[in-house]
C-alpha cells in the first residue's frame, strides 16, 4: 500500500487582496493545497483568477494577506518574509510556472536542451554530458523525440512548445507547479494530448498543481478541486465534479449552463 | 608648465575625481560594473571613449603611455589616442610594453607579462556578459546581485551542442575573485589566463554604457567551463612567420590576391622585440640557430 | 480488508435534497427528503421506484457528487465512520480512493489513455503497483469479454457496450468495500449482464456492499438482497 498522503498543506493563502486603482482584482481570497492535489481556478476574463495565480506564485505583491509555504526542509515560511534570493531559488527549484504563451516561459533563441538544462546549471550542475542526458530524458518524458534536442523552440509547434515548457519546469523535481491557461490557444486535438500528459505527470510525480483556466472541461479532466471566481471574489469552491454537476451558486449555475457539456 | 590649451589630460578635475571614485569602487568590488557619468569625448562611441576617460583619470605627468589596438601600436585608433594624450597631457608615449606605465588596449593583452608598476586599461564595447541571453537590464542586475549565473553556462552549453566544443573564442566570460561574472571585453580567450593573478592593475571602461569595472592585482580570474569540457586556449598550427614565436597570439594576414597568407604575432612590440633578439620566422630567412651555426 | 456480514457499511439518516434553480427565478425543485437506510457488508441494496423519483440523486449524494441539503451519510472508512455530508473535499477523495467506488451509466472517456490503463487506475490509486494493477485490469476485461486487441486502444472509438464494459471493469478494479452502481448493465447483452452479476456475487462474498439502480427486472431480482422504494422519500410528501 502507498504511504499515507502528507495531510499538512503545502501552500496556504489567507486573505489575499489586490487592487488596481479602485478596481479590486482579488479580494480576501484564502485557499490551501496539498501535495498531489490539482486545484483549478476557473472564471471568465477579468474574474481575478490570473491575478490570484500571480499573487500565489509571488509574481505580484498582495496589498494584504499572506502566503505560507512548506519548504523542502519541512519548515513552513511566510513568503512575504523570504529574501529576494530565497524566493528566486524557490521559484526555479521547488516551484514551476507554465505560461499560456510559451514565449514567456521559454528562451526562444536557446535550444530545447539548453532550455531544459538552464535550471540544472542554475543550481550548479557543471557536467555537460549529465545535463544533456537529463534534458534528453525529459524531452522523451514530454513526448518530444530526443533528436529534437538541439532545435530551438521557434522550430517547434505550439503543442510541443508547451510540452517543452513543462519539461523545463519539471527538471528540478518541483513539488508545486502553477499553470496559467496551459492549453489556451491550442487546437482541440493538441489540447487533448497536452491535458493527458499533464494529468499523467501530475499523478506520477505527485505534483501539487494550481491551474488557472476558463475551460470547465479542462478543469474537470485535470483537477480534484475547483474554485469559481467572479469579480475578484471566490463564488464557490469544492470537489470538481460536485461543483460542476451540482453547482450551488447562481453564478456557477450560469457558468456551467453556458458551456457545452463539460 | 603645460603649454597645451587643454586641462591636463583633457578632462576637467571634477570629472576626473568622479571617475577615480568609480575606479576605486570598482577595485574594491572586483568584477562589479560601477556606473559612472560618462562624458562626451572628442571621438565617436566605439573608438574607446570609456578607456580614454579611465586613462585620463589615472594619468600623471610622469606616466609613459602605450596604446594598442588588436595588439598593434600603429593602427588608426592606437595612433589617434596616443596623439590625443601626447597633445592634451604632454606625457611621454611609447610602443614598448616594458617602458609603459599605462597601457590602453583594445582587444588584446600584451604577450609580455605585466608588472606591478603598470596599469592595463581596456576599451569595452558591451560590459554586460548576461545580455546575450537576458536582454532586460533590471533582470541582469538582479542576477549579478544574487550571483545567479546559470545562464552563462547556458551560453556555453549552446556552443557545445552546436559545435561540439566551446566555440566562444573572444569575450569569453570569467568569474572574478569567486564572485562576479565579468565580460573581459573582446580579447581572444587566448588572453584570458593572463588576467589571472596578474601583477598589474586591470581597469575596464565602457563609455557608451557608462560602466567601469576592475581586476585588482593578484586576483583570481577563472574562465567558465564544464567539468567535461574544460576551458582551452586557442591553439595555432604555425609559429609566427616573422619572429618564429610559437607561444603568442597570431593574426592571419593576406599577402596577395592569389590566396597567399601568413600568420604573424598580433602583438607588434613583442614580435619586433623578438626579431631584435635575433629570432627569425620562415619568411625572414634562416632560424637563428641555423644562422649561428653558419657564422 | 474483510467485513463481518452484519457490519453496517453505509448508514443514511434523514437525507434531503432539492435543487435551487437560480437561472429560473430561484425556483426550488424538491427531490427527496427523509431518506434513511443502512447497507450491511455483503449485501446489495437496490433502489426502486419510477424515473424521476430521485434514485440517481441519492446515489450521487452517497458518492459526494451531489451536495445533500441536510442529513447524514456515514461511511465505514478506515477505522471509523465518516460523514460524507459536509466532509472536506480531501476526505471525500480519500473515501473514493480507498472505500467507495462508483460505476456510472456511461464511461467518461479520457483522451488517449488505453482501456487497460483506464481500468487499472483505481487499483493504482489504491496503492497497487502498475504491474499488479494491470494484471487485475486484464482479468476483469477478460471476465467481461472485451477482446484483447482493444485493451491497448483508447476507448473513444469503442461501441457503447464495449465502453460500458471498460467502465464496469474500472469500477471493480479498486479495493472498494462499497460500490455504487447506477444502471451499469443497461447497455449490455445477456452474456455480459451475467458476467457482471457474477462479479458482484464474488465481491459480495468478500464482504463488499452494493447500492444500485437496476431497471432490468431480471437483473434486479438476481442481485438484490433488499429493494428500497424511493417513492417513500418523495420530497413533496415530507414537505
């Protein structure tokens, strides 16, 4: 039998708020996530879901509220008290961030191998052969033929770029990965492949994933829990299938009823 | 005493003090790029305005100045800068490395080992080694501040992936005093080892980008590399065609329009010195040993 | 894990459910109320009653898929009884992983995953190795007469009956002591209906408890130890 899951949350956010001028982009949002858990944050454009993701990932400073994270040494730290150096080390080792636009998450003028190897070199790996072998392994893991290792992302299709971006993030075995509309802008068939890959990797590696999407079908396929946002507020939260099949809030019912069967 | 209509060494005293403060800070933090208020100089950017300002700030009346461009004392840039200081500072100028106290250089380090009574001033076009992969200045400054230098190895990784070896042959990045990664200006990587534990003070001036940085004497300077692809100096297949030196950096010179070429020392003073000592390359007749035997 | 024959596996107490239709002026659609019953280890309880009586809604509440308005659903999970109503999502997921399985009427196809891996997944989630889980999946698919040439294909292109057999195999692949069945045999032929009935009988002998809906009279009489008439829980009566 597998070991009991660690039930201490990996990340806990409390009372996160952020406004742009007088507009509240995100107001008093709290959540927690455990290892191995996939949380989907859903909502329409302007709902505050991307702002929330950036607050959680430390890419934006909150006006108020805290994010606590259990570091690899087991000590839970207030992210606001981390030094810039600690925060950046965390972001390129124990965290990952997958952008909707691969150009934001990749170095487009660096080969696939260099893109994947960057995190390894950043943590001090100085053996070219090892770095290259690891990069080739991760390419295969995201279903890219290892003989494409020296091609630049500019020579890759949209779906391959996203898979490369995922490989680049996973090479340091992060425990938490943030994803911002990872399948946005891709063809449906390409989406399906990517979703299946993410689903498999998250399960195999026991990743915690916080996923922002406007696509309820993506949320249903990937997530255990879902959080519905509108106007910077959390409207409803719970088990993904419960929220989608028996939505309680008026807005969730509208959202669910306005899409084709998810 | 100074007949020149210019202030000594062209710059006014306040400007020289400002530049000296930047130089002192740069010496205190080896390899760190110190911003300074670079002035307009009577020459275009790219012609050594940064190096000229550093030289102007450190030059004293007793100094002997040498200026080299690609190792040569007789190219336009070297001649102009030498004339500039001869006129504005009335200092003694020389082409001899051994005689000089201040050497301003573009793209080379002299072959002769420098001494503690010398200062080497480099002209720097692009001071930021990380820019090749990270164009955001805000980001590269943070990376320097936090010593996040993984990206530098990404550049070398790309070289090996593409060419099978580290193909970067000039502007080869170094780590200074175990801390800052620095762009040594476009010197050939052949010269990189000369920066390490050097007796002379080395100053770097970038005029357009308004940065000064330094390597104090006897500082550890390490060229970046991989465990399985260690740093290597450029190697040459031939000795110098004029002086027969086999341990110097050679330039390829085209001698006619029929594909003729020769390889000669890029350091003209070094080459002339060797010839004065009787060394001969194949273009100048017999090897000295052969000639001695004939005499 | 084995259970004593008279041990309560699932205890439903005064459960109620209605739908508030916010998109229709907040109209409240009552479904059931006062639902109370127990399910013991090794028995199969079948919910009876006409369409629209709320049978499926009750099953979905048991599984945590629908939110109960009030009442209790206590499940024997690990060492004690856990109330599904009001449980944290983590707790519900853990119950689903280790204690309670669900077989729906239709397979929800996961793109690109081969049939055998879809079936093996609950066994892996329960902690079995990939090999052991695949072995178990192969045995179940063989039992349900799914041709071996289909095992390594994603079921998206399968016929309705083939998909449903994958679905049932998946439902039975875990180590669940409680299985919820929502008309699993509706799209199956007689041979495969019999295969499912046989599977259920074997699991009951091992102490598993079943709660299900079976419209087919013949199947129902073969599997049901007790039939609970859901019309007794009609919400309008209680209101």
